[in-house]
C-alpha cells in the first residue's frame, strides 16, 4: 500500500522546508515536528503555553488532513528549549488530553529549536 503524504491542508502552515506535515503508512500517521507557525508559514512568538497551543493545533490539523483526529494519538514527543517550562505546558496537556486519554509521551530539552522557538511537538497516531 503506498503512503499518503500530507503536504498541505486546512489550518496547516506553509512549510519553507521540503518535508510533509504528516505521512500515513497503513493504519499509522506520523506527524512531523510542529512549531508555533501560522498558516502563512511565519513563526509566532509567545509564552511557552501559547507556542505549545499553536503547535498542538498544527498537529491536530495535520491529523485531520490525514483522516485522523487527536483520539488516535498514541505517542507524543515534546522538545523544549527550556525543560523548566514542562509544568506550564503540562496544564495545557492535561486540558487537551483528559485522564484516561493521554498518549505515551517523551519530553526533553533540545539545544536549539527552529526559529529559536520554545517548543516542538511530534506525534504518532494509530487507527
């Protein structure tokens, strides 16, 4: 079965880099690292919570374009520019993913993120 490459869609930022927002392989959807980037492809700086919310919205838009939704997310990888921001983002995370519906997750601090952003989110979903 050929893969489905999601390079554009409603609510998705225009990439300046040659990558897909998501790739569907069978019953899995792999969402590329999403940042606080708007639909025009511009980085939008804000608090770590504001940047995380925009990045999560980009993840959800990529999933929707691929025929998935946030209930299909099995794994999330979150890179922080400053791991001290974890508690602040956890409040948003718990609102987006109520208890009993939280994907497996890895968090870590990265030396540098694109656009010198505060956060980058990667997701894997399964049907």
